[in-house]
C-alpha cells in the first residue's frame, strides 16, 4: 500500500496556504478528509498495479519481494482490498467536496497501471497530471478558486518529478541523455515559473514584499533534486526521506511561506 508515498498528497494542502485559508479552522476537516481520500485511492492503485505487474515483478530483484509478486498476498485479495479502499476514498471525498477530482485521479491512476505507463510521453504526462489533480482537489476542499500560477508551478514541478523518477529507473522508452536533458530543462522551467509568481505585484500584496526571498530555498531544493535525479536517486517517494539537503530546503521554504501568510493575516 506504500504509505511512504502518501507524502505526495501534501499537494492537496497547497491551495489552502496560497489562498490564505489555512488559518480558517472551518476548512481543515474537509482538507484532512481530502488528504485521507487520496491516500486510500493511492494505496488502491498500488495494489492494482502490483497485480498487473506481478509476473514482471517476480523477475526483478528490486520488486520480487512485493507481497503479490512473492505470493504472500493473493491477487484476488489484493483486488478486494483495493475495491474497499476506493469505496472508502470516494465516501471521504464526497464529504470533502472533491469527488470530481478524486474520480479524475482514480481514472488516471488505474489507466497508468493498465496502459499509460507503456506509452511514450503519455506515461510522464499522466504521472504529472496526478499532482495537478491533487491541487484541484485541495482548492475544492478549501473552497478557493484554483490559482493559474499554482497550477503552472505545480505542473512544471510534477513533470520534473516524473522525469526524475524515469531517470532513476530508465527503460527502453527514453535514453538516459534525453531524461537528463528533460530534468535540466524542467528544473529551470519550474524555477522560472515560481520566480514569475513570486515577483507578481499581486503575490507581494497577498503575502509580503519580502516574498521574493522564498526563491532562495526553491532554487536550492530544485538544484538538489536535479543532482539527485542525475545520480539516479530521485524517486519522489524516497528522495525527501533520505536527503537532508532536500529536507532542509523544503522545510525552510514551507516555514517562510507560512510566516509570510500569518503576518498578512495579522497573527
């Protein structure tokens, strides 16, 4: 069920922060339910994916110990658990007001497991779209309009993460050189998108004239992820937990954004 991958669902919280709604206690029940719904849906996806890939996983030293591939978990039981998780996820999403986003997430996730991951470019595009859908779900749960800037920054970052994951586990679809070039280009694109957002007059008015300072930890974090990706160590679900530099940059950025937001809210 990959609980370490649930960190990706922190994207759901971003609209509440950048929409300055996170200090409103009325929205937090919906946000927590939305995050929980996406965690359950993600785990269901991994169960289905392991059933689909069980034969290939058995011949891969990295994946042959997974429960389905090793025979510890029967495929029928795995699919039954996945169905239960999906039903529970939609029940939570209904309460959180983000059913449409969860439906898009589930359809894309299952499509990826069954087909998309075997199609060039559609695989990375579908992976990236899963992060954007999380942002849309967070906007629905927090009852804020989805910011085009947030979607742009999140989209470029999502593509970077997708290319980084491919670079860690290259296959016949892409050459390592192409993936490295993609990671470099998307690192720059993500920073430029965030820099354009942070330099907007509306952003400085919403947060602070000092918000440009958040560009520094963003640049450091993106550069560190680029280095990890080029070294083949950039699986998004693992890189954050094992790299102190990435953790420090992310924590510094998060603290700065929250402090600027709290200052504008008069806390």
